[in-house]
C-alpha cells in the first residue's frame, strides 16, 4: 500500500478538455511513443475512447497536483473484457510527478474502486515499446496474460501486452 493519498476526480470534456490537453502536452514523451498524435487530438480521443464492450461509459479521472493542475489522467472501465472485470485503459503521469509515489497511490485507489464495484480482476494493456511501464505494472503485482497486435494507435502500430491483477473480494474498507 502506498502512503500517498490521492483523489480521482471525475473529468468531462466540457470542463476538463484543456487540462487533459495540457497533460498530454507535458507528457509528450509518452504521446510520441504511443501514437504520435497532437495533444489536442489525444485529448479528444481520451474523452471519446471506450472499450468495445462493457457495462457503461468509462470513468475518466484526473489527479490534481499541489499547484491545482492535473498531474495524472486515467480511464477505468467496468465489465470489460468480461463481466466482473475492471479495465484501466490509461494511466498517464506527467514527467515532473513521476518517481514520487504518485503512480502506486493511484493504482491503490483504482484497486479500491474496482473492488468496491465487485470486480474480481483488474486488467490493462501495456505497449511492447514501453518497457518502463511494463516494469512499473509488474512491481504493482500485475502479470502477463496475453500479447496482441500490432494494433493501430494514431500514427503508430503497437504490440500490446495484456496484464492482469487478481482482486480479492470487496473488503470492509471499500464498502
């Protein structure tokens, strides 16, 4: 468990588009690696993207830093790929906030939300070219399930590794 506490604030395109675009602009290293899209196009895709199946629209969230600006964004879907699953479609932390315990704290909160919703496992995809991310996720307890691709991400084709973290049943502190 991380000692850093975070709040995952709901984002919507009407109020959060500019802030999400700013995260993509600051995290240009990831955007270049992942899709090659501009920050504006990536921000639009962030709000539009959803898994091919699932129970509802994904929860688009942001984490505020000490200055009041977003330092991380994410996307959490329920009921994908199977009923009872939670799927983290994105977790992006700006470079200036990396390596300070924020990522693990966000993962702890995502796990708490997933358990509270009755999810039995948390899944995500990590790009083959993003070795640093794969190592991070493995440190959080995720394990490889399968590899697929190449898949088109904007201007890039990517091989994607699906990782999984089994979740215990809902805990008392999650209810």
